[in-house]
C-alpha cells in the first residue's frame, strides 16, 4: 500500500488501512531514535514550520525532533513571540509564512477547524497538532502505537477513557482511531463533561469510572481542560478527584495487566494519583517516546513517502 496524504487534519478522514499503514511506517522509524547518530537524510531540503498558537511541551518538541531526525529544516513559531500579538490574522500569518516556501506547516490552534481553514487556502501541506476541541490526530496515532507495542493488537481490546470529554480533542481522535482498529471504547466523566452524540462516534458512555474501567485492557486518563472552562463544569477539583480520579484501589478493577495512559500534561492528585502515574502499569513515557516515531512517519508520508529515500 502507498499512502501520501497532502494534509493530516484528523483521524475521522482516515481508513483502518491508512491508520495501520501510518503505525507500521512509525515502527520502521522508531529504531532511528536509539541510534548513536539519530539522523537520516530522508527529508533533506524540506522546510517544516511548527506554528503553535497554544502552549505545548510534547507535541511541539517531538514534531521538531522528528523533522530534525529526518534532516528537514525546522522552524518554530509561537503566537506569543509572533506578530499575532500585534493583531495579525491567522490567514495573513499563514500566507506570509507560505511566501517563504515551507513544505509543511504543523499547526496547533485554539479554534476547532483552524487547520482545515488553512489547508483550503495554502499550497503547502498542513498537519494538525491539535485544533480546539476537535481533533489531535498525532496524539491518537501515538496512543494506538503504544497500545499495539504493549498489547500486540488493538482489535478486541477494551479501552476506557476518563475525564473532561467535552473539551478533549484527544478523546475525539482516540474514539475514531481505536474504534476503527476494532477496540471497544468506553468513555466516562461527570455528566456535565459528557457531550451529547458521543455514542454515534463509536463508543459506550459510562456515568462512573468504576464501571468504565472494570475489566479494561487500557485506562486512558485525561486532565480537566481549564483553558477551555473545564473547571466550571465541576463543583470542585477535590470532588472530581474523589469520584473520577484514578488511584491504586480503583485500578484493581481493570485487568491485572491493564496499562495506564495519559496524553500529558498530568495534574497529579487530580485525575491521576502519583502512585498510579509512576506505577508499574503506567506507559506514559512510552507514549512520549513513540510520539517522535509517529510524527516522523506523518512528516515522511505527507512529504511524499516512498518517493523519498528513507535512509
Ligand atoms: N499531549 C499533548 O498534546 O501535550 P502538549 O500539550 O504538551 O503538546
């Protein structure tokens, strides 16, 4: 199979075969990250601009490292240090960047649909690094890659996702991704954090964490999205932690070999007790490690894939 999308905007648009192809391609890149010389010439001569209008540690750093390990020239622009603070619009900003002939713009933006908006207007490729409450495709792909690494295959697994479902782009991309790969996806959170229509996306809704994680193979915890008014949907953080936080006692309800995941950043003592965040079942730093390989695969495929030399 050959798959060279012009843009990567969401998981919703991808087929099961395309997702599997991306994960397999990431698998072939992973080893490069543990070499003494962590660099291949695959994207030499390509220019990638990481345009981040929202804060990020993992996504921005790993897209930058991914580009550099493939020998692309990478440039980082954050809204706070750009002319956006002087009132420049998204479209003007993007068109000015495109005038410098980048091959790929990787963008994170607080507005859902911002990446689609740019993709319709620019000649270069656009990769979505998180748009509002809509999608975070590279996160879901690295999550699927990590589940595959620990469980062998995703088909037939039960994955419970707990937290601020209303505001989470991670959960939306994961529901699409994991259900296309054959997982049974369960979702739980306070009633005020469960938007209507979720079942239509391919998941089962639970009102409490205990039922959602009972017998699960993977438990994925999400933080409250304070920057999107998530905290206003609960009476108090203390109460949330008591009813929806994951501690060692609740984790015993999941399968004995269940893995614990979190996209980061973690709010310790809120959605995740430190004993679980640092416990034997956590694979959180594996997720971060795999993020580099998955983003290498995305940049490689968007830039032309097998039309390029891989190493
Ligand atoms: N998981 C994730 O998107 O983390 P950052 O916000 O640090 O990029």
